[in-house]
């Protein structure tokens, strides 16, 4: 009926429309949505033309049979496109998945003359500050060859002037920037002093604050303050980024570690994100040590853990304090896999019967119980539920480890099924050999609204 149509179709599209007008949707996602919509309209136009041509054909003709096959293909294409559109239209799924933004940042590489430059950023350069810089940073070793120094009034111009291997030293001060830090080369960005004395504040609308694609980027002793953003304060698309002794005052999402990217974050403080403090994508590597993550909607969000196209992320969490977040300290996002598991069970049963593999009654019973629990878990509706006891720090850490092991087991079963279809057997079933995590120890979870650990099924 009309009400059902409005709730299902019109309302989410109106919400998306106004979210776009109010700059709450990343520009890349808007482009993706419009491209999908154009593809869907084009496929539907072809489908209508094909359907009208069928009415002019005689029944049971060869042309009609061909047209029917083409029509089914077009219908299947339209359904797939519609699912992708709904993924973007739904605010919750849009937040959970985001999109795989392909950064267009191009690395400059080594400077043509091969020289590495040290860029010094200062709003006002006084003689005392210059002397301190020369003593502490620029002339530490008298025998060392001379280096070229360039001076800048703002950090954005210094970043844009960098080549591979350059260093940017930001002197104490409060710097206001209106653009995005796009770092594509391996450089070092360091504050000269304490993070609270070196503040870089972003104003004006924009998708993100700092984008990293360099092979080895190091950022230290700087406080980043974000305003009026659509995306997070720091996104690592590729390569490795080291964040040390920094303060991140977020507004939307905090740090995002994309697929195949690596983050090493230590002795830093992150707070204020309306989304997750740290988002970890499948296939990435994330090492968190001695950080504070607090006053966000969720502390750490591990995304799409069972996506068949990517490996599980490699996560290390040591001595972090995750507290006062609105939701959970750590959230694991994973899909319901009921259909895949059912097929897996049937395929394994048929293979076992064909090969006449003998197993003990205890092993069979244990496998049935495990699969029953797995299927029961997977068939639950979309929900969030706590799985931890806040009373013991050790239990909190073990809870995360156990859930990662369980998720890895599920992923392994689906992977074995796909390999078996190709006639490939996998000999190593040792979960630890997959290196799903380095260590998850010594973390403290305090006063998180929904608990230390939760799982989101979609």
C-alpha cells in the first residue's frame, strides 16, 4: 500500500537527500550513489524496451526465448544495483560500511636534485626559538652534512611542498587551516614541544582532515582539532602511518584504517568522535599501544570481518584505556552467514559420505553442537548485544580474543568450502597460524555505556 511504499522507499531517499544538502555524506559516496542510480535507470530502460518487444513476437519463437534470457539478466542486474542503492540510503548501513574511497593523491617521489629538505613552520619566528631549533633539531651533529631549510607560515603549505624523505617541524602555536593534509610521500611531521602547545585546527567544510597514502609516514607531538567535517580526522588509505604522542579532538569519525593499510598508534589521546574512535577495515594491520580512546560513540569498530574478498585484520591492543564511550569499547561488525553455513554443512556431509571418512562419535557430536551454535548465532536479527563482564580486566581482553577466534573459524569454514569447489585442499587448520592478532592484553575498559565488547550482525 501507499504507506508501506513511503516507509520503504520514499523516506530513506528523502533522508539521504537532506543529509547531502547538510553536508553529512562524503562527496565520494554521493558520486557513487549517482553513478549507481544512472546505471539502474539505464538497465531499467533496456528492460522496458525488451519487454515491449516481446509483445510483438510470436509465442514459442527463438527470438522470444533469447529475449527472455536477456530479460532475466537485466532483471538480475537491476536487483543487484538496487541492493547497492539501499546500502547507501540506509543511514545505519552507510555508517557501518562507508565506501572504499580511492584516493587520487599522487606521490612526488624523491626531489629531482636528490636533496632532502627540513620544513620549519612558525607563525612568528623569534631569535630565541630559532636558536633552540638549531640546537635541538637542526644542528645536533656538527660533522653531519648541511641540510636545506625552508620556512613556512602554515603547516598546509609545508606539507604541499614536501617530497620523499622530507621532515616538517611545527613550532608552538595555534594554526588554522581550511584544506586537507594530503600526504602521499614518506615524510615526518613532528611538533616541537608538547601536543597541547602545537595545535592545528581545521575549519570549513570538507570530507577529511588528514589523508595518508605514503609508504612510511610518521606524525608526532601534535594536537589536531576538527570542525565541520563529513568524514574522519585521519584516514590511512595505503602504506604505514605511525602516530605517536598526539592528541586527536574529533567531530565525526576518528582514525580510519582502510584495507591493506597499517596504523601504529602509541601514547596518544583520541576523543569526541560522533562515530567510532578507530575504524579497522578487513585486510588491514592495526597496533594500538598505551592510548586513551574516550567520549566517542564507539571506541573501536572492526568492520566487515567476514568479507570473503579480504583477509581478517591483524590487531594488537596493549595497555590502552578505552572509557566513557556512549556504546561499546570494541564493536565487531560481521554478516549473518546462515545460507553459507547451511551449504557448507551439506557439502561437507556429501564429501564425507563419498570419501567414507570415519570420525569418532565424540568429534561428530562436537561438530554438530558447534555448527548449531554458529547457525543460531548467524540467524539472529540485526542487533547489538554485550558479551563481556566489566568486573575483570582480564575477562574483557579474553572476550575480544575469543570473539576474534570464533569469527576466524567461521571465515575459515567458508574459505575451505570455496577451495574445495576448486579442488584445492587446505592442510593447516591451526587458527594461530593465521596471525589474526598479535596480542590483546592489558587493556582497561571503564564506564562504556553498553559494555566492553559488542557484536553487530547485519
